[in-house]
């Protein structure tokens, strides 16, 4: 989120150009070597981080819902071994459930006492050990059942882990939620169609999400904001731990803007390619290509 750090990579290249014997030729090579769409790629990565936080929260809620609706105690024990090894599950107050160990708590309030399999169910996700920080009672994310295998996830100014992008691959970054990294607040309203019933029956290896909606991330320390709108549904695969599935390319398109007056259109294709059209406020638009490992594959 810290914009100045985007350009630190360019300093060694500039120093190399100053030492070259043919300034015109080397300057041209330097210009061609720049990743001109890198700022827009960072905007895309942070947007995906927000989407993964909301989606991962839904996966966790669906895991707990599977436990709630289990037909017998034996089935619940099997699910506890699968999802909650070394953790306990207790209803601490009416409709308030805590999944906890000595170091963490995952807390759900079933607002109307319904499970997520029931029409009209609305859950507050009050705490989560991975996807968002501890919350006060006024900014709890909500997860609602809106149709069979379709849910709405709403975050409003919820602090999530964002940080910079120091990882070897995009997947590694989207899998990292360390508390010592920077935070930003996420506001988002997403509709998610799933294959949850098929997945829970053991007929699908991964949870498949079709996501629509929009959101924004705000970094208080940098006074920086970006907003994303899903313009063609995102199709994303998740594991049952709530993390985006590695080595599974997502598809869909997003329009992203930031508070610096920049914007980008991003298209994710089945061919492991992320296409970014970046519009800087002070220059012409440029196009860049990346793969899901996070490497720029833009033709030079």
C-alpha cells in the first residue's frame, strides 16, 4: 500500500544506465526493462487480498455450519478432527458460538438462531484468528444465506492484514496473514454462489466460488484508498482452510481505482494470465501481462 516503495526497484537500474558507454542505447534498454504496470499490479494484488479475506471468512463459517447441522455426535467428532484439531466448540451465550484454543478464538453470533443452510440466516463473524483482527461489536462482518448455496458477505471498515508484497509468488502472498504486517480496513459487499452442497457431500475436491460485488481498502497511515468493482464474475477455488487454492488460475475482470487518480482494468483468464490495462493520471495507458506466480510476462 505504500506507493513510494513501488519504485525502489528502479534505482539500481538507473545507476546502471548512468554507467553505460552509450547513454542513448542504454537509456532505451532501461526504459524497455521497466515494469510499467507494476503500480496497477499492486492495486490488483491488494484487491485480491481483500476478496480472499471475505471469501476465507465465508469458508470458515460454512465449515462451522457443517458441524452445526451434523446428524449425530459421531459426525461432529469427525468434523472436529478435520477442522478443529486441538480446539473446543462451545455455545457461550444463546446463539453465540466460540471455537477456541489457548491462543485464538473464532466467534459467531447466529443473529436469528438459524443455520447457514436456512433461508434468511444472518451470522455475525465477531472474531477470526486468520482473516481479520479482533473487532468491537459495531463492525462485525455479516454472512447471510440468500438462496440455495448462495451467500452474501458484508464487511464494513474491518481491519485485515495487507502489508507489502515480498513473496516469491502471488499465491504465497494471498496465503500469508501474519499479524506483524500492516493493516488496512476493508469495506466490501460480495455475493458468492458456491458448490458448497456438492463439496460437503465429497463430490468436489475444492470449494468453487463465483463472486460478484465491490469493495474498497483504506490505509489510515498512508491515507491511501483503492476501490475495486467486479465487472465480470470472479471464479475462484478455495481449500477447506479458507485459503485460495494454489496453482488454480482464477477468471473474471475487475475495475480498480485509487485515491491518486490512477485506475486499471484487470482481466484474469483460464490461460494462467492476468492482463492489466493501467491508466496513470499523467501518462498514456499501458498494458502488462502477469502469470499467477506473480511474474511479469509482458513482451519486451
